[in-house]
């Protein structure tokens, strides 16, 4: 069965499993006002901190939500994601690989 994440609300995801908060970027419009998005990201980060107490799991959860934010909100810069989540995606393997792919394709999210 195929699930379309944009059909779910944040509350729907959390009702299934609180750890699904990492998918929360798909529950809001990609055209959401940046100020409101920043507030939501702070809430999501707080929730992630509570759901993923282990350091490795927390790091992985933050990397996932950060990458999903970059994918869903293409107008956000790498630095804005870092600031919102208080992390650096370049510290993750996935973040570095995506950055390298972008460099090959001529896109630099850091200097956007």
C-alpha cells in the first residue's frame, strides 16, 4: 500500500508513532511562511530531542529531518537549516554525499 505523506497531519503521524516527527516537513505546505516554518522546526527539534535520547539516534533523526527540509523547502539555504535545527548537515555522510552530487551538477546549497 502506498502512503502519501502530504495527506497526513503532524498529529496523524504522532498518533502512529511519536518518532515519525522526522517526517513532519511533509505535513506543511512547501509555501509556508519562513517565520512560521522556523517556529515549527523549533517545535519539531524539541520533540526529536525527547523521542531520540540516544546520541546516535538523535543525530540520525536530525540528519533525516534536515535533509527532508532541504528537499521540501527548496528556498531554504543550508545555513538556514543549520540555524533552525542547530546542526550541520555537512557533518553527516548523507549530507556530504548530497553536497558532492550538487557540486557535480553545478549547484552549491551553501552559497545559494
